[in-house]
C-alpha cells in the first residue's frame, strides 16, 4: 500500500466538501486549514474515533477508506490532488496519528 493513499484526514475533510453541493475548496483555503493545528487535531481525533465529528469530520470518515485504497471516484481531479497534498502533510507532521489511521482504515 502506498503511503500517499493514507493521509486522507485533513484534506479529505477540506477538499471533498465540494461534493456536498458546495463550491470547490481553493488551494489557499486548504493551506489555511493545514496551518490551523486545532482544526487538524480535531479532524484527526474524529477520524480515529477519539472525539465527536463535525460535518467535515463525518465526510472525512466516509471518504477515508476510499482514499486509503487508492480510489476516490466521487472526487474531482482537483480534490484528488488536494487530498494527496494533505496526506503528505499529515504523514510528515503527525506521524503517530498517521500510523493509527493507516492501521484503522487500511485493515
């Protein structure tokens, strides 16, 4: 399994919101979300079942297994790119949570 298929958490939460009849998430908005440590921690805890989920977290939990398998048919090319960017970010900056996510969603 490729590591880039896992980081799902943050970007999935932010980038795939467009699928709920919302406008696409800009790269600037994604960057802002990735720089908001509280937001990232909240989404990671939601994805791991350690805290309640907001609407973004709920969407994330729905799409996480798909992205971890390397396929997100509901995602646009822009969303896929943003998800991959987010996955890389989480892997680099939150290695412990990343490992938990991989174990939880890849199995």
